[in-house]
C-alpha cells in the first residue's frame, strides 16, 4: 500500500503514531475542499460550513458509536483535553486522578490548570511489566473524597499500552467523578463505541490511525456536560441572538456545543470535511484485516528484538495494537533515534519511561515485513 501514500520511498517510516501519514487520494479531497472554499469564501464559511461539518460529523459519529450532536471537531486531541480541563470548575484541594503514563503535553495542561485553580494532579504509578488485570484496582485505590476528575489515556503514547478503562469510567460515574479520556491513538486503530463506554469527555485524533489530514480530531461530550464546555477562543457562537453577522447565520438553531466550539470564523475546516474520505479509503482497503496484519507484524518484531537483546516485553500481545514499545538496553534516547535515522534511514521514535528505553514502532497499512526486517537488523547492529 505504500504507493498510495506520499511517503519518501527511500525512508523506512515506522512513526505513524506521532503525526500519521495521509493517503494521497484523501489529501486530494482536502485540496478540493480548499479550492471550493476559495471560489466563494463567504458562502463556504458563512452559509455552508455548518451543514458540511454536520455531514462530516454524522459519518464520524457512525464510526465511533456516538450521537453526532455530542461531537465537535478540534484540531488535535491535546486541544480537546485543553478545552475540557480549562472548562472544569475546579477548586483548591480538588484532585485530578491520572497515571504516570500520560502524554506530556496533557500533563502540562493539567499542571497549568492546577496552578491557577489550586487543584492538584495525582499520578498513579503503573509499573512495568504491565498487568492489565491489576490496572483498575491500582488506579481506583487512589480515589479520595477530593477526587473530581479521572483522566486516563485509552492508549498511552510513550509505552503504547491499551488501558482497560471501561470499568473505571463506570465507577467514576457512579461516584460522581467526571471522566476525561485521551483517546489520541484510538480512532482507526481499534474499534470504538463511545456511547457504550460512557465517558463524560472523550477526545481522539483522526489524523493519526484514521488516515485523515493533519489537524482533524474530535471532542465528544455527554449531553449533560455540554453546558460546562467553553471554547478556547470566544467568538460569535456565544451570541445566539446575533443575526445578520456574516458567517454566523449558518449556525443559528444549532446546538450550544456546536455554536460555542465549532464556529471559529476563518479556520480552515477542510481537514474536518475530509474525514469521510478517510473512512471510505479504510473501508475499501478492508481495514480490520489491515489492522490485524499490522498487529501481527508488531508482535513478530517485538519478539525478534527481545530474542536478540534478552530483554522481556513490557506487556502481553493483547495489551498493544499496531504500535509497540520495544525494550532496548538503556542509552540516550535522542542519540539512538538520530542514529537510526542517519545511518539506517529509519524514522522511529525512542521513548523512555523511568529507567527503561523503548523503540516505539508503529505499523500501518503501508508498512511491509521488509520495514520490520530493516529495524531488527539496525537494532542488532547497534546492540
């Protein structure tokens, strides 16, 4: 499938998890939307955008097992987390319960909010090797009467672990604790049913594993939480009585969530509108089978490297998907990453959790066994 993408043919690209890679035909659809916008920007943004976005959200919601009225597009999952975190009515002494495997940008977000609200972030240590059967109780034991928010990754960034979050979400709801889930890596990577999951807030990227262009993500909120959410940029969506303003008329009569968060004037919405094309691409290429093949390649690569280094995997095969954190002997992660690129033309991140170093390899439909062979050979040379 590599010719269907615009990736450098001389590059072994094993870093889909960072920014994704968009199929060429999907990028062409985005460029078509951009050209359409430029034919009459006022008509496109002012009169058509609300309906076009509603259609794209409806298609995405169908994929996610959600009501489209509970979804809005955002540029990335980090902005989704920011939107929620900066909207919550936190007080001094309140606690945000999380783990020590969360994405650094989101840790920064909560720390910023805590510094201004007097709340505090509690990060539960999740030891490695990972034991999924111990995860729920380990996190829940840290709940206190001051816990107001449960913030968890559905799939971690540094360690590529799939956290079993559903039971924690259920317990949080029963205890009156708001759940905020960072699903940055989940859409397109593993099946999602957001209504069944029941998290108060769930944000995920469409520009990673779903194959949409950069800048396409979503924020999902349960209906009783809509009133709570505020946009990071205050615009005309906060004036539902204003009529005749160019661009806002299209949003009159739409939901509060949509008016506040979706309408941002001259923001380029072409990446959002291209999500249905990305879903079409995946459907035509039988994506469940692609995911299965990529997971198998990830498992094989992990086993081969561990057999060479003598190190043990950090989890079971079912605890990761198409992205796997492969343990390697401790060394400077940035130096290893640069060497893999400079000497072997392999684009792959090197992550660290505590004292442990990992090569986090992502396998997408465009990757082949030859890509895995190249990584294994390079690591055998280095170690």
